C-alpha cells in the first residue's frame, strides 16, 4: 500500500515501516525515478544508471531490493552498493562513479529504528563547480498520479525481476576521497575514538585505519545493528555521547567522533570527553578553512538557527556570512549562488564545495583532524578561543490540536507582528521568524543589516549579514511542515538573559496557542536547557 502523502514531502520519502515506507513504495519510486531521468532530467535517455546504497536498519534490505527491482522494471540500470553511508552514495552520484546518473540511499537517517526512508540525488553543473540536486518526492508525483492499473498489477504479480547481486565498490574509494582533506594523514599519531552508534558508519572504520596507519583508531558500538541498542541513532539527543566521552577519557584520546544513523553528520567530544556543539564545530572548521584563502572571495553560508558566534568567526577571518533557511537544499543553493567556500548547519551538517557541495561527516572529521595535527593545540584549546554565546539548542514544542498547521502559522505570524510593532528589534522572516535585539542607529532596518544577496533578489531564502552589529539576544521560531511542532532557538551573550528570555518565549507560545485555537502545548525536547523544565512548569 502506498501513502499518497509521501509524494508531497519536500526532500525525501520518510516514515514508519510498513505503514508509510514499504516495499511497494520503494518499487514504484525506483520505477518513477527511471521515468523522471528519461524525461530529459539526465544525460542518459535510454537506460539511466542509478547507484543505490542502504543503511543497517532491519527493514532496509527489503526496501533496497524492492527499489532495485523497480529500477530494473522501468528500464534503468541499478548499481547496487550494499551497505554504504549517505555521503558515500552522494559522492558516487556527483562523481558519476560507474557512469551513475543519480544516487539513491535507503535510510531514515537519525530517526528511530521503526522508521525508514528514500533519499535521491542527481549530479548537476551550476557555476564553477559541479554539484548535486535533490530529487524531491514531488518531482515523482506526476508519475504516481498517472500510473495505470496495469502497472500496479505487474508489481503485485510476483514476477521475478533482475537483481544485481554483486555490490559495486564504493566505500573504500569514498574514504580515500574524504581523506584528501587530510594531506598529512600518514604522519598522524595518537588515538581517536569513533562511535558509529551501531549505524552504517561502521563501514568507514577499517578503510580509515588503512588510510591513517600511524594513529590508533578505536571504535565503540561498531557492530551494525538496526535496532541501535547502544545509543539513539541521533547523537544529538541528551546523553547519547556519554559512552563516547567515557571511552575518550579512558584511552587518553585526542578526541571522539560520532556519526548518526547514515553517517552524514558529525558530532564530537574533546580530549576531556566534553561535548562540542554543532555551532562550536562550525566555528572551529571556519577558523581552519578561511585563513589560508587569499583574496576577498571568502563567503560562508549557514542556517538561521546557528549561533551568532558563527557570524563573528566568519567576519574575524575575513569572510562574508550568508544566513539562509534551514535545510540542505536551500543551503546548497545559497552556497552555489554566492560561491561559498564552505557551509553548514548547527545540526551537524557540514558542506564542502569541492565535493559537490555535499554534507559529509567524514570529510569534516578529516579536515578537523588535519588542523589539529598542524596546529599543535588540543581540541579544548581550540574551542576555548571561539566566541562565547549561550544557546538554548533547538526546543521543540508540540501543539496538541487537529488544526495544528493553522495554529502554528498564526503563532509565528503574531510573534513577528508583536516584535515589529515594538520597534526595537530586527524582524527577519526568512524561515518562520528570527528576531534580533536591539536595533542600532547604524542599521535603519532589516534590509540594511541583512542585505539582499545574488540569486535571491527578494531575500526569501538567504541574506548577507553586514559587519558591525552584535545582538544582545535573538531568537528564531518556525513551524514544522510535517509534524505538529514549533521549533524555538534562543541565544544571548548572557546565560541569565538566555534563561529569562526562553521562559518568556515559551509562555508567549503557550498563551497564543490557547487564544488562537484553544490548543495546549508540550515541550518534547528542551534543547540544552533541561533545567528550565521545572521553572517553566511553575509558570503555567
């Protein structure tokens, strides 16, 4: 059974198995993808080649096999990679490995074990460097709607379709590619600890040991198990990095690195086992990448939930910051338009233009390790030099109402209006609403502080942040497209102000939900501010 709503999703197919994502959906996605590529969206008109990888979830082998059968039934050629990371599949598509015209990854990324999904990309050429384009589920919707009953009968008839059995070599080649960001790796020494979290990132461990023979690379939770018994597939959840921190301390390692379920995101702890936030790692890599670049073309793109410390770090090293909407598609587009030398999200996605603008946990790891080797500092010393801001992390607020989409939209709109009327803040409506306080004489309005940028003349997707401004505090709030959630980020230069403003924002959201739709709210993720749970509860 196919859930039609899957074809309305923005970036990938994803949901719980088998209700939302299953073998039937995978078969037809494979079939429709071939049609899409044949209809003028690929250089291969007759038999598009599609590299296909999968993660280690218990349901992934069946979904993977069904998708490959769908590709074959549509007249395409599947290049099965077997167990592979998402960044390896994206690299293979971008590099057109084995003549690939597109890439598909079977994964639900950081979601719980009962979920699965299908990500699709194809190589494109825009500007000076080649990139990758996400093939959205909506692109395949016309084929789904036009599908004849006879085609569906074929899928359920039990007819055996060709299934290539020998995986194409992929992971080892990708690891070698990623290690290009660490040219001195043959001289690396010391110990690091990797934590794939029972995810498919485990396939990277042995090839990485071969690439860095002088270092000791230890691994915990390295057996692939789709139940994720050691920790959640999302390393960003509270306590998920505790075991990694302990292993680093016990082994005297330089640092520890963890991957999410499909290993395209990187999370780290320092030599003391202390967690490095996504913003801190963004800032650290910016401080590595920008200084060697000569000339004035040093643009960096980042998403609007990132710390203002990211802006300060970019400007400190002579770069130009571009703030954009949350999401890989918008970030990659912004990077290509402004010719960014690097980009990233606070959610631990790090993007590299020289590798098709893809986000890669392993490339970020190698770039960081190279800098650590060359600089002679400890990780904690590098982090200590970064700007100091107090950030809430992303707080997720569930809206309990069947009319949650309308209520969430009105909440965001009314919050934007209230601060605009207040007159002492810059109100930026790129992704939900972001509000920066206070206003200063040097910047008369939002357009003066957040200037329109090349390729987005109406300023709805990304803006250039002009130098000379530092907020006392700021927040962003946006609504989820697929879940009844409002996502809140708050930051201040003062920890006391952060706690105070966060409580005020939570109260405002709660009151607006009640007044707009008589809806109750519940904080389901407190970000970094777990201690606010009791304080907020007392103010209900």
